[in-house]
C-alpha cells in the first residue's frame, strides 16, 4: 500500500453507493416499470446489491432475459428513473459533514461515475452539488469508463489536481482499480452497495466504514 499523500490536493468519489444512497429510487422506478408490463417486482435487497453494476443488472433482477432484450427495456426504465431520481436519494450519513470539512480545509472534491451524463448532471444539481464539485465525469463523458483510469485522470485534469496528491473513493472493485491505475491513493468504503464483494479484497490503500474515518485518515478538523 502506498503512503498517504503528504499534502492532499483533492478527493474524487464514485457517486451511487459512495456519496449517495440512490438505491431506493432505482428500485422504485423498477417497481413502476414492472407494474406497466405486468411483471413481479423484485425485492429491494436484490436490487440494492447490484446497483453499482448499472441499469442492465437492475433490470435483470426482474427479467431473466438476454442483454439485447434488457437493452430494449432500458429507455423506458431510465425515463421512469429520471422522473423520480431524487425523491428518496440522499447522501449517506456523514457525507455532508465530510464534504463540508474538505471544503473548509481547502481540499477540492469531485465525482467520477459510470452513470450516464444526463442523469448524473441532473442528480448532482438536484442534490445541490453542481456548484461545489470541482469536476464531474460521467460514464459517457469518454469512450471508456471505470475501471479504465481515463475518467479519473480527466477529472484531475479538469480540476487542476495532481493525481499523486489525490484520493479516489468508491464502493466497488472497479473504483479501486481505476483510482490505482490513475496513480491516486485509493479508499474502499464499506457502507455502499459493494456488488456482493469484500472491500478488503480489492487491494485498496485503505478501507473505511464511515465517512468520518476519511476525516480521521486525513487528520482534518470539522469546520464549526
């Protein structure tokens, strides 16, 4: 594991399952879609586990079909999700305090997600982070997405951040791989969706169970 950056410059985050608990709205949209087509609604628990894998994996919780068939269902599902995506989605406990502390200590923060850009941009705006994030890179910003390191490096470039002085924080093995290959200090979080995996097995430089542990890791004080 690499040592902590001597003078932290920035912290980049995955979005769903790391900063935001978006599973309730993703499941709610699926429930509405299932009602439209007369399908049984899968359990919330089964959907929550696969959120990090994207909409196709979510649809597969309800439909045992080929990728092509699921792709045909995706536009309507995403339309429904787009219409309700901030009804119940909220930052995980401690995230607001973490972001305030980063800003209060002069450390920029941003988002690198595999979520489509039109959904990412609207959700970040609805949550109230559009003027705060130093960079937002989505799953379709580039021809590649995580675990490729290119989106992480693009976020650093857009925000003027030095990768070796930055952190990448996520709840999926792909986040750790992308951050590591981009040269950032990687942190896996235990509070996210995890895709059924064990964060301790992903090779992250650190594993944390609560956002406050990131503050402790950086020895940051919470602004009054």
